[in-house]
């Protein structure tokens, strides 16, 4: 009888441990409450190939966004216009398009011995699109910036992270 009790206690403890471990998988860059609206605000961060392309997922209450930050070599003077498309190729091969919700202006700076320009933009994302990201993740990100298309392939480990982060955005 004691052995059965210990076995059940061990099973229960292992079950609790696995629940805690899965709950700890959600790591946010931001997880706070908006002081004005008292709504929860969350943001995850995923740095893609070369560390010059970052994709964030953002959620405030029931509003979802995909955010992008890109660093380009050289001084760039173009503006990323509202409505510009960020394309993410899902793990199932489908391509989802996210449209910029505002203009993104260049921020140029000197980095060591060269000039670089950063662009940061926010793209609308429906809950259905976030669900697709949670199910499949994405394997390629692409956007037209000025006269070039910037495309980054996501390594398989990072592709898994894109799924997990989207699942976190959908959770409460």
C-alpha cells in the first residue's frame, strides 16, 4: 500500500513539474499591463539570420501585430510606406501577408567604420493569422525595402521558436 501511495505521489509531482515546465516556455521581451487601459501587453523577439533582421510578435488585449526591425548597410533615405507587405512563408509552404499599419522612417548611424540604417515597422495580424503561425511557424521572411527585397531564411531551430512564440501570444 505504501508503494502505491509513493508511486501516486511521484506521478502527481512529475505531472505538476511538467505543467510548470511548459508554462515557463513562454519568455517575453515585454509582459506588462498598460497603465492607461489596464490591458496586458506582450511582445516576443526572434532574431533571424545574421542578427540584422528581427521579427517580434505583439499582443495587446485582442490586438495582434507582427513587428519587424531590419538593419541595412549604408545610408538609406526611403520611407517604408503604410500598406507595405511583410511576407512570411509558413512551415506548411503557404505564404501569409501582413500589411504595415504606419510609415517607417529610416534611422541612420555610424557603426564602427561604416554607416547603417535601421527600419522598424509594425504590421497588422489577425487572430487567425497568429493561429496559423502557432500551428506552422514560419521558415522565410521577406519584405521590399526601397529598391531591394530583403529575404531571410529561418534556421530550423528558430522556425520552432516562431511557432512557440505565436502559441504564447494566443494564450491568456
